[in-house]
């Protein structure tokens, strides 16, 4: 898929403005990602939100999107983040097509 | 060994199975911890969500640490509803000498509480209410939050 198709996809998810902004940022930062990425974002445990499929190249872009999301932004300060089931500690985590990101809210087993 | 059950745990059966599985392994100590759902704050029971991929890797890291000290860890946890006075969690350490097992069960259960990807809900009046106040943010949480 090419970039034009991405905009149509995100328009349907009401994210067109954010995605266009990210696209602008990305083309100014680095010009090597011309095809779209599809990264799945899933929300675990008590976060009542359907999984998202986003075109993002790193977690900084995910932070921008989720901080604008009314359903999920209150969880962000307390959530751990895993990429492909490994916990990560930095937003500077490069993503590739097909990656899975999980948000893990505070836990209490036992 | 890590086992997940879609019901309350059968404590006598699991403790017996674990005992028998290591009876000939020359361990001098077997120290189980059994977690039981208590009656408090008007709850009818607890309910659990589990994210198995990360739970498995977390457990494997602990198992490796235990193995390096000649010990072995076993754990069972429930998913879904567990009612009052039933068990949702059992962990046990086998080791050649008691000191390793006593220390390991303490460290393991504490890290389990702080890190294992399991979410607890109170069952109250037929509703499932996230036990937010009793929950702990996993180490390293908050990277997606707004930067101050």
C-alpha cells in the first residue's frame, strides 16, 4: 500500500489529522519509510478498548496518538509497554511492519 | 512448571502432584505458598485476566534463576472467577537446602505481585470491578504518558 491509501484508512478511524501531522514529521525527519507499516496495538486487562492498527515507525508516534485518545489517555502514566511481548523502557524503539504493541496497566496477581 | 486453570485451584491435588513429581529428585525442601480468596469489603470472589505470553517469559526467567541455584519453581494460577475461600494462586520452590527455598519463595512471590501480567477484579453484586487501588504499575511504566 502507498501513502495515499493510508490517509483513507485513518480517515475512517477519525485519526486523519494526527496521521497527516505524523506523516509531515516523518518526512522531515527521515525519508526512508515510503510504504506503510501496520502495527497492531492491543490494550490488556481492564482497559476497555478494541485493538488498533496504526501506521507508525516508533513509539513516539504512538504516544502522540494515544495522548489524544480520550478512552486511553488516563491509563498512559501507569501502563507498561511491550513490543512483540517484550517489555520496553524507551520510546526510541523502532517498529517494523507486523509488530504487536501491548499496553499493560497496573497488575495484581494472586 | 507454570499452569493456568479456568477455575479455582484444586489445592490438595496440585500439592500432591508437585510433591510426587519431585519426590525422587533429592530435594531437601519443598515450600509451597497457597493464596486463598478472603472475605472482605463485601466481595463474593475475585476474577482474573492473564496475558500468557509475557507471564510465560517472566516465569521462565525466574525458573532459570532458580535452576542456577539448584532449585525448581512450580506455579499455578486461575483465570476467570474464583469465589470466597477458594484458591487462585499456588507457588512452590523445591531446593536441596531449606534456606534457598525460603528466600526464593519470598522473592518470587513479591516479584509476582509487582510484575506478573495478571489483572484482578472484585466480584461485587454480579459486577466485575478492577482492583485498581491494590494494583501495582509494572517497573518502567508511563513512557507513553505526556512528558512534563
